[in-house]
C-alpha cells in the first residue's frame, strides 16, 4: 500500500444505531439475510420471515428494547454498510456459567460490497467493548453450520464452538453452531 493511501477499514465509522436508522438497518438486514440464506428456504417462507423480522417497524421495536444495543458501520459517505446487535442477559444451553453474566452478539451483517475490509471485526469489537463495560463474562453467538466464512471469522476473533442449536423459521429448521468467548 502506498504511504498516501488510507486503509479502507479506517474509512468506516462505528457508532450506536439510532431509531432513525431502523429503516436502513432493516433494509440491509433483509438484503444480507436473503443473500446468505434465501436459497435454502422456500420463497413464501422467506418473504414471511423478512416481513416479520426485517420490516422497519419490527427493527424499530427491537432496537427500542432496553437490553438491545445496535451498532452501525458507515462508510465515508455516511452509507450504512453493516450492523450488529448486543443483547444483554441472553443465554443458551451451550453457554456455561451464570446466565446473568451472558450476552448475545446477534446479527453481525455486512453488505457484500464491503466484505474484506475489516468491518465485521470492528463491529464485533464494539459489541465486545460494551459487553465488558456491562460486566458480561461470556459473549455468545450462533452461526449457520454452512457458513464457513462466518465460522472462520468468529474463530479468528477468539470465539470457540460449544454446541449446536436449531434455527427455525416457517417449516425450515437449520442447525446453527453456538460460539462463545470469555471476556
């Protein structure tokens, strides 16, 4: 890299998502979910899931929950290119220890056009920093069994596979792996 160039990840800012971001977050969530998983479910079930989970109203309601903090990544033009959520006091059977000290890293989504720029790593770091501030001892997440890139990212970030869980929507049931990181 020439000395006058700025690394692409440095051109991305991470901040807390606002209620006014709900529409953009919902649109990006629907896009990434469809690109990542849409081929694995019938079209009608995908449409129903997207309508119930990634509508602006559903995302705004989720973001308003006191236990949920949403972080967003914006490029230098202010365009939303990623988001992630921290859900405090959430646990799973595959996470040992005191459930009151657990939290979930949920929906680490980065637009495909922005992959490979370190944005997912920066978003995960924001969640981990806030989780530590909140006294979280174990941060956990789920990743689809067929998402090798996701599994590689989380392993690189220090998360360890501790179990499996079913992820259901419509009539489809998928296996997700549970990954945990001690903070």
